[in-house]
C-alpha cells in the first residue's frame, strides 16, 4: 500500500466513524403515520425506536413496522493499517521522526526547608504575598441556565412517549333565534409494554339569544392493564359538571374485565363486563346526593382503512339485576381522516339514553371537529 493511500485511510479511520451512528430509519404505523429516527431494539413484543422529534418511543409490534436503512460500508481503521504494514505505521518521505524521549525526566528542585527541617522566616513588610491556591474547575457550581436546559431535555424525553390531539368545533345558527355552540377538547395517550393510559378533557358552551343554555365540563379517561395476549382489566372514570341543564355533578367509575376477540394491525374488537358506580351531587343543596351501582356490558372496535381513514366505536349497555330501574345505553362513534401528520378531521356521533340517575339528561348529537395532532 502506497504512503498516500495510508494517509488517506488513516484520515478516514478517524473522521468517518464520527458519522457512523447516524441512521435514517422509519417507523411506520398501521394508520399510515411515519416517524423518522433510529431503530434501537425489539424486546417483549415492543419496538424501541428513538425518534428525531419525540425522543424514545415504545410501540407494540402489532401496531407498527420498522424500515431500516442499509448498514454503512466497512471502514479502514488505524489498527487495520498497522496490521497491514506489519505492526508499524509507515511515514511519508517528508515526515520527520518524532523526538525520542529522554532517558530520565529532570527531578523537581526540593526547597532547602524540606531537607534541613528549619522553618522559613515570615515575609518582611512590604513584600508581596504568595498567590492564593487555585480551585479546580470541577468545584465550580453549574450556572442556572445549564440546569434549566438539562431539566427541559429531561421533560422532552419523558413527554416523547405521549401523543394525542387537540380539537375544536364551532356552530353558529341564525334563523328564528341566534344560537352558537363551541366545543374544545384534548386527548393524550401513552402506551407501555402492559399498560395503556388515556386522558380526555372536554368543554362545551352554547348561547341562545345571548342567554347561556349549555355550560358543561367533561373529563374521561382509562387505564388498561393487559394480562397476557387475550385478557385485560381497565379502570375508566368519567366526570361531568353541568352548570345549566341539570345543574348537577356526575362521577361515574367503571371497573371492568375484557377479552380481545380480534386483534390485528387493521382491526380490533374487545368485549367485557363491568361494574359501574354512579355518584351525583346536585348544585341545589336542598336535594339529596344519589349513588347507584349498575352492571354493564361494553364493547370497543376500531378499523383502519386506506387513505388514513379510521373508524372507532365504543358502547356500553347498562342493566340492573334487581329490575329496580330500566336499562340504558351509551354509544360513541368516530370517523377520522388525517389530512397531514398534524391536521385531521373528525365526525363524531354520541348517544346517551336512560342514564341510571334521572337528573342527568339524555342526549343525541353529531359534531364535526378540526384537530391538531402531536
């Protein structure tokens, strides 16, 4: 190997490995979403992926696939060059040999005090004092800006596993009466190996002829824990505070056990049974608080269609074992179309019929929502 090739190979062996860790893998979700980053590993049915925007992600293998880039070409390192030249690196014709180390380094001079043990005389007045000892650089406290940046990076890494949507809806009607209805909601979700959490707050406001007719705050969510591949348990709370219509506060807690009947990349179907506890507190303190325990059957289904279209539905049928109240049911159906990675459109239909507490009103409504995904 010529000297010029050796120098070029040595430079490549030092500089090129700096970029060897850069990858351009793609995490493809079943609904068409794509996330760029670096594939880490597969473990326990989960894909660990380090994205450029969201940090480390943990996704089920049934929900996404990974498209890997071609591995980088092997590089010639300094070790390989040394082996190729018989263990010694050749130098170019114009290069000088490095200086040889001296036989023994010079010994530091020891002050006479150390040899004789005599004490040194105090410095005379007017003579400059010795310079104070310099503290090592490691003892300096970190500036507040560095601490803030470190905390910010830690929060971004923790938040990277959460994703969701913020949606808005507005209806303004002017005919025999002036009616305006506004809705704002958010949805955040995160998935671990055996657990899944979702939180969804929502606010609705309506005015009829400049008079407030609806003023409701709702919050729902769930925590689902999987027992193996087929069974799961979940806790699903629901909070509703109506300041105009029923003038009551409702808290529903559902404890259920379900089974995955169908589970694939495109469609899912879950069925289960649950015990529901309804607590109602009227804003009029003259009325009594109520509490009901109701059994229910629930079902959840989702379907992924081409062109980034998805359909989700969840329904529950309430029944009373002692027949003291008539049965009721609740259903929510959503049709979502993702326009881009950030923008989406949703058509939602909701029905609530014969709630166990008669002071909580029934409803049936259809809404069109404009969403921002993150």
